């Protein structure tokens, strides 16, 4: 008996199967107090210091809805082109877990606050429409820490600690309808969607979207169907994929894993899977079936939420520009071609460029540095662009030095190299690496003289009426100056020297 | 000095206001009475003598300083053990909460304290208020002061027995399907279930969230109204609380005029299954109200017949979820935590050991009723019945101002009589449940003793949402007319309890 490979190559997988995805994103809102009580929501406080009878689920305690949480939910719904319920209720999702104080989660079930929406993402210049099933309000659970095991997971742990500071933090769960896009784009579309959501949530001001603090968490449902088939396959749900890059990697992994299972005649098990950032694989978690029964029923401790149409319209009026509209406006303002804009978006460089342009840098220069230097470097090192440690302020500082003639592009690249290596401020890097342009004419004239002396044939050509040949001399001078010369200045001096 | 425990709350308040008694004296008299009789009655699970006397002393000090005090300041009260009181053991009659001292006051307790009402202790009840006899208490059964071999009703049997045994002039109960009114009827006292949302549930250990209502227990209508006024009113901590002024219950209790009031006798709540002595007293009371000028008609509420089955789907469904929090993780009983067992196992062992049979029965029932595939047929259908019952009420209130019925089909039964027959036990609440399902106001007032057993009968008045005052109106009229016949309120006919110590 041969053992089937764990995964297929992605190309082989996509040659046989079409992936179908569904994404559930949980967003922690940045309200000052929790969803159903007055406890503060600050991240990082000592364990169990931000609790009260309500969020600890003490006997007798009752929830009261945080109006600001409802407002944020409506804004998110509107920004995702959803309908906003005229009347909806909270529901109890019943299941036992020690980090859930009441052993039910106050959530919404068949009456979400927002539903039937859509949004768009752009991948490789193509626009993909994502249908939004719903966005609903719920509360977060406490946070369990499993102690004594090797992996930090519950398996093998000797005991667990629970911090209820997180219990009751308002969450919005945003659920897409099934996403079916060409297989080779699927993972990238998912990534673009989550990335777009982050930008949107930040623009709405409803969440801090700190993925490192878990304030945006993505569960990715993936299933495969034979190419061209319309029958949906069995899905898996990969939980807590917590970076854009992981979304793409986890989905790609699941496609290749499920393809291997199916192509060897096996069946995909409907289950929850865990994503391992370090090894880049998912592993089986809890087996999940349709028999999972949360015994939802309307939360009798809360009254229905019935946002007035006036309020909804007021909130709609406060929404920032939609991302697609904004992109079109920026492209026009900046004078970028479609192709250039596509590169910017694919490189996740839109927001950094906006910020850099706001600091006075021309769009073209901002794009050059962000895409040419920084995005390339991020890509090479497998990092997110915003994790590089180089921000719009530094890019603007370097460009200012270029504009002033202290640096040319080539030297500027070396400054970026220094910045990425953490060598200090641009000024310090110029100092340490000795990168400033030579502006001393006499030094340049000496170099020009050396170039003329070393290249009599070129001088001959120039003198015989071919001034374009002088470029070779400029190159020689620049080489001589180890790049630390202003090429325009060199040309000017050379021309004077050669009398052209 | 006359026995302070025989005074009504209103009389005690008057004695204290006029300087004839101090709250410490009044409180001590009741503590003495508890010490004397509670060995037989077992109304209390916990007596907080020290806390009560401290509270009483504080009221006396304020009064001496000339501070303006609330009407019931200094009057003692017995609190049903289902409401949290900071630092005082609160069990809801369950082993699973044994030893738990809540870190916070329920809204009812906050208001009692603000009104200067002295809390003597916590009263016995069926576990998590599931029952009609207190026999489901994990801490023993309360005995009916009228006949110690009988149950005092439930779930709030402790509260009603305490006032009936003169251990307290006032008590707080909670009514989910009749838990204030049925014990009131069985002990010859007044029990009022306010409009749902009229009194706050914050700090009430939930049985069924959409039904639970705290309310007053007392020996007279006026006392009940005074207590009602002290605890009622909007509470922002309870989302289902009604943001409207408290109905004028005290005024209604003082007024007691039913001339021209339209009273509907509910056709469906009587006849087969009703004890003859109960029906006799009920109809006499209706006659009396007619003589006082009320217009009495018969009214049909055809869906009341489905109230009991609907109630026994909605209540367990909500309870199964409300009681899920008792998992041994944060408070209360913890069984099997030996360093080997998983959290899940500890939860399971704790619930096995900590919950009584009736609680388990209802958790299983409710879990089943909410399960996918059964939800629509059970919980969903029950909610529809609930709507139909509310419509029956609405339609009836187009014709009449209040509805009346016996409070219970029978008088208090013997301890052990129905404990093995849940359905017979559940039928106790036939008359009281519809008001919980519709959320309207209802109350039970004493209307005499049944001929066959000499035990108290309750007269049940149901009024529209936020018309609690109408219940008091009728109760006060009946009370004064009957007192004239009897030469005092019904309680004066209660047998004297042997002093056990």
C-alpha cells in the first residue's frame, strides 16, 4: 500500500479542484466599555482586574446593551453595503467552556443587525465582489492559558488559567457568503478581503484592528469540488488565522491538503483545524458536525434592538468614502496608470503611499520607494509591509534629502538598506556609511579629467559630432566617484569641459 | 408592651415614627420570635441577627438625628434566598451554591437598604425556585404555620411562612409561575406579583428570565403596597425594566373602593379539580365584591388551558440556559477537583452532586426543548401559546378592569403528598401561571378558610400591565369587608405556634 502525499502541489490541486471559501472575521470593537456591562476594555491589564458581576456571569447579574457597540455594528454593516435590521434580537448560544462565564455566549442568531451586503477587493488588477451574508453583534469569551503542556495547548497541560478581562468585549462577526473565484486567485482574494476589512474598520474608527492583540481574527472555511462540478464538498474551518499572510498561506495549505485527501480517494473530515504559523500547516482540531447544537434561543434578558431609520441614515452620512471610490479618486489625483495602481494595491502599499504623499512627497516618488524598495524587501523577507519598521516619515525624510541634492536615488537605496537593517536615522546612516553626494566641483573636475584621459576614443567620438557618446564619460565619472555625485552636475561640468 | 411581632408593618412604622418603639426593639422582637418558632417552621435558611441589628441601630440613629426617613424605615423583613445580598450567604435553596457570599447587592436589596428596611435573613425556597412546596429545597422543607404537617406552598414558602408565623411583618418573594401568590394563599397572607418589569430582576438568581418577578409578601394589603412601593420602579441595570412611574399602589390599598369596578370571573379557572371549600370561599368573596358595588361578569379565556404545558416548556428552556453557569469554575460547590480530572469532569461531577432531582429534570427538559429539530415544536410553539394567552387577557380587559379566580385549586397539601408526582405538583399553579406568561400584575388575598380542612383560601386578582394598583384596590376592599365579618384579618384566626425554645 502506498501512502498518499500529505499535500499536492498547488498547481496540481487546482488542476483537479475548484476551491470554495467562506470567511468569518471577528472584530473586537474599540468601545470604552464592554458590550453588556460598564467594565473597561483596555488591553493588557493584569488578569481579572476588569471584571464585574455581569461579565463574570455571577448569579443574578443581568446584561445591558452598549449603545456604542450597536452604533459600530451598524456602521460596519453600512460600510459593507448591508441592510440594517429594523428590529432584531440577541440570542443565547449555549455551550460549556470554562472561559465562558455564563456557559452561553450572548450573540445573534437568525436576526443579525446587518445582512445581505457586498464589498469588493482588487487582486492583480481584477475586481472581485464578495457577498456578505451578515454582520452580527456578540461578546468575546475569557482567555484561557493552558499551563504545563509542551505546546501551550490544552493537550498535555496540567492546569489552565482563565482571564475574564476579555469576557464581554464587544465583537462583530462578519460572515461572507461562499466565495468562488478562479482557484489560483482564491487565497489572494481571501487575503485581500481581510486586508480590505482592516482598512475599512480603521477608517470607520470602530476598531483598533491590532491583529497581534487578536482584535481581528479570521476563521477560514475551505472546501473543494471537482473542477466544473456544482456540488459542494465537505468543508473544514481553520480557526484563528491572525495575519493577512497567514490567511493566504492557510487557505493554500488547506486546498493542497484536501486535494491530496480527495485525489487519493479519501474523504475530507468536517472539522475545526488549527493553523500553525511556524510550520505552515493546519492540524485537526475538534471534529465538528452539523449535529453541533448550540440550542440558540432569543436572549430573554435583553430587549430587541430596533434602530430607527433616522439614526441609521445619520450614521450612513458619517461613513468615510468607500474603498473602491477612494482608490479611483487617488489614482486620478496621483496620475497613476491602471497598471501602476494595481501594483500599489497588490503590494499593500496604498495606505503608506497616502501617508507619505500627505507628508509632501510626490506620488511618483512615494510609489518608487514603497514599491521599488520596501515592498520588494518585505516580500523577500516574508514580512508584512507595515512590520518592516520603516514608516512614511522616514520615506519622506529620505526623499527630502534627494530633493535637496544630498542624495541621489542610488544612495537613497543604500539609506533604505540601512533603515531596514536598523542602523539608525537617515542622517546617521549617511554619516556612518559615508553616503552624501560630493558637491565639491574641483573633485568632480579632477574625476572628469581622469575620465577624459582614460577614454580618448570616446572624446574622439564626441568631437566628431556625436555628443550622445558623452554618456559613457558620465558613467566613468560616476564610477570613479563611487556613485556619490550628482549626475546632472557631472554632465554640466563635462559639457563645459568638452565645449558642447 | 404589646407583642411587636403581632403588629403590621404600617403599625410598626407608626410606633417608630412616634417614638414608642425603636427599630432595634422591633428587630430584636422578631429575632426572638424566629429563635422561638423557626425550629418548627424552618422558614429561614440564614438569620443575620448581627447585620439586622446593625441596620436597625443605624435607622434609630438617623431618626434620632431628625433625618427624613422612608415610610418603612426600621421595619424588619425576610428576604427570599434567591436575591443577592452582599456578604450574606445566598443559596437559592441549592447545594451548588452552598457557602457562596455574593459580592454585590441585588437592586431589590439596594432599595430595601435605602428605605431603611431591616433584613432579618434569607428564607427557604424550592431549589432555584423550582417547586410549589419548598420540598425541593436542598435544606429541608418549610412547614405551614397553619398546620405544621402541611407544606407552606412554594417556591417562596419560606417567605410566606415567615410572615404567617409572625417571624417578620414583611417578606420579599419572587414569582415565576405563582411562587409568591400560591404560598400567600396557603398561609393566609397577601402575595403580589407585580407587572413583569415593574420590579428589577438585577441580582435575582434567574430561574426563567422572561417570567421571574420579585414582589412583596405581607399580612395586610396596605403592608404589601408599602413594600411594593419601596422596591418597584425603573432600574437601568435590568434591560426588561419598565421606565414608567410606579402605579399608585399605596393609594389604592388605602382607598379600597370597588364601586363601579368591572370584575371578570375567569370561566376556565374553576370547576373540576377545584376543592369545594376553595370554590365556596371564592364565590362568597365575589358576592361580597358585588355587594360593594363591583360589576361582576363571567369572562372566557379559552387559551388558559394551554398555559401549563406552554409554561413547562418555556421555563425549563430558559432555566437550562440560566443554570449552565453553575459549573464549579468560579464560585459555589466544586466536586472532584483532584488534579487528575478535567474541567469538564469537575463540572459534571459538581452538577451531579449539587443539583436536586427537580432541577435536573427541568434542565433535561429544557435542553431537549431547545434542541435543533425540536425547537419549533416545543419552544417555538410554546411562545405562540404565550401570545395567544396575552391576547386572551387583552380581549378580557376590553370588557373588564380586572379578572379574578381562586389563587390555587386546593388548599395547602400534606408534606410528601405530591412530591413523587410532578404533574400533580405543577397543577398547583394553574391559576397563577397565565399572568406570568402575559407579564401582567396579579395578587392573592386571603378570603377565608376551606370548610373541609380549615385551611386558608386565596382570592386571585389579575390586572393589566402596570395597573398593579387595581389588584390592591380589590384586595383592600375584600380585606376590609372580610375583617368586618371576622373581627380582624384572616391571620388572627391562625393557630398559635408552640414556642419551641
